[in-house]
């Protein structure tokens, strides 16, 4: 009579096999998809703060233009956000990267780590989603940038312009904030639009851009 393999032993063997064969940069077909609801809810909180700053005419490009009197009109949550943002900028951080990193958990360094050629290892839990951004949307964002600049005002303008499409609104805020508009324009080298790839490592998202061919 043949002995059946214990299910737990089978599971351990499977995990060990994956650890040797799974590449560090996993192909999209091998990854699982996940809901955007959590990311969108975080974006809603961020957008409410950005809109309050905008409605109170807080200058996020030239912070020295803001007076204590104008800042006192803000809610506690928004004043706290403003102080953190100002501290980050004064310490040499990119303001938009700070915003999306803090509120949307978007971190480009995670992606660079995932693409490194270090020995293969298990990187689960890991998930992936790919979005196409049309050429017309890129042109619209560039048009907004000409009016409001490349700072936090641009994230606010994107939130207003794409408010009817929450997923794209969140995606574009995250992409412009983490990758930067100049990089997105460079990515659009065929003038056919771009793909934004959203990699998730635990609770952290990382964005990568590829051109539509």
C-alpha cells in the first residue's frame, strides 16, 4: 500500500520550489489583481485636504506667502498636513512625492528594489494592476500644469478635472506625484499614451510607466 504525502509536507515543498524559480521581477500574468477601493478611499482623504488648502488660497508653491492668519482658518487635520509638507520641503524633499508617499503609500524605491538582479527570493504578498492613460489625458494634465505649476496645486487640479472617474483620479495623482510629469511626458515617446503599472508590496504601492506602442 502506497503512503500518501502529508498535505503540510507538500505545501512546504511547493514553497521551497517557488523560492528557487520565482524571478524577482514577476510577470503580470503570474500576479493577482486587487481592488482599488482602499487606494481610492485614501485619495479621498488627501483630496479633501488639498481642496481645503485651495479654497483658502493657501500658496503651496511659495510657502512664505502664507500668513499665520490664513493658516488659522484651516481645520486641524489640514494644518497638520501643511506643517508636515512645509517641513518636508524645507528639508529638501520633493513636495509631491512627500504627499503621495505619506497619504497613498506610493514609494518608488520599492519598485527599484523589485527590479534588482539580486538572487531570487519569495516576494509574496505581491499584486499588480495595469492602466492605460490616453494621450488626451496626458495633454489635459500638461494644460493644467501650465496654469498652476508642477507642485501640490497640480495634484489639486487633477483631482478636480478627473473627479467623475475616481480610479483615474487616484492613479493620475499618484503617478504625477511619484513619477513626475516630466517623466510621464518622456514615457509618452510614441505620442499614443502610456501604461501606468501599479505594483503593490504589502500596503505600499509603486508606480512604473511604459509607453503605448
